[in-house]
């Protein structure tokens, strides 16, 4: 589920941006230029895949203290990127089309080909590299399995389908509601990464342990329970957290969630006052 969520969210952002670029080129009668959008997109996919493979082979081969240190650092870096991502999209969602329409106009005025490829490349490569980092942050130090690959591919396929529907002008997809819901899930996921990063640094004695286990819930142990594995992979659940892990989880989750929900709340429609006619 964590792989599915990450690839769905990141994939939809990239797919929607590509759909906006292609739809706008169609609208202004420059459809022939769309091939440069695909050139940039394919190049970004190749670069992202290469970076992901390099990161996996580098980080996955570490052992001992080096592995725990890198796991902790990656977890905190991923949290920073996730937080930036959801707030950027929450802030830009309402004017995303205008932003990229303007960039297309500037690119076409300057010659077109290279500019359009760069716009598509930067949009997709950012999401691709972020996805690689997020997936590594959830799988490194664990027994990676085929289910994670399947989850990631399903998330990516769903994202492509949503992007295609968006390009076709489907009004059935409420992107604002989609990004709000997935944003909440991403925040819960990021809070789990905060807790994981704290745990790794505690293992290295870089952070104090304080109370080693503030509770012990064996019923939802990720090592023996399917619901526990689900909660652990998606929300960072651990049945035996230290006090600092629980405090760090809440210290990230509560303020970030409150700010995000306030930022993405649907606008309040003000009802017009009733008019009274003079007799």
C-alpha cells in the first residue's frame, strides 16, 4: 500500500501536468509540437529510473551502522520532500493550468522544441526522483518483496489512467478532493518516516531513547500480523515505540495536518441576502 500510494500520488501529479501541456497545445493549434513533450517525458523517465537503480544498489548494499545512518537520513530527507510536495500542490492546484499555459507560451515564443521538452522533463523527473527516494525510504532495511513492485506498478497505472481521463476532459475526476485525500494519507505516511528516522538514530545512540517502550501491542505486530504490516507500511505503525518516537510522530503529524487541511479546505460559498421588496 505504501508503494501504491507513493506512485499514485507522484504519478498523478506528473500525469496531470503532461495532460495540461498536451491539451493546451491542442487548443492553440500546435499539436505537432506535442512530440517534444513526449521527448522530455521519456528522457525524465529514463533519468529517474537510472537514479532509482543507483540509489537502490548503493543504499541496499550497506550494512551495520552505515546502513542505519543512511536509513535515518533518507527517512528525514523523504519527509522534507513529501511535506514540500503536498504544500506546493495545495498552493498551486487552483492555478496549475495558468502556470503551465504561461510557460508554454514563453517556450513557443522562444522557439518551442527545447523549451517544451524542458518543461515536461523537469515536471516528470522531479516526481520520478522523489518516487525513487520515497520507495527506498520504505523498503531499505526490510525484506523487499514482489508485492511492493506490484503495488508501485498498480499505483503508476492508475495515475496514467487518471491523467488520460483528465486530458480527455472528464469532469468526473475531482482533482481537488483527490489531492486533499491523498495529501492526508501522505502526511500520515511521512509521520511514520519521522518515527522511523528517530528509531534509526536511536539505534546509533545519536538520539536519546528515554522510555524504550511506552506501549506493547502484540496483536498488531507487523512481523506476525497482516493488519500490522499494512499499518506499518502505510502509517509507520510500530507496536513497541519509544517515547521519543511517539512524540516525534505527533509533533510532525498534528501541526502539518492542521495547516494542510486549512489550506485545502473547499471555499465557503456565501449565500446572498434575501431581497425584500417595498410595498
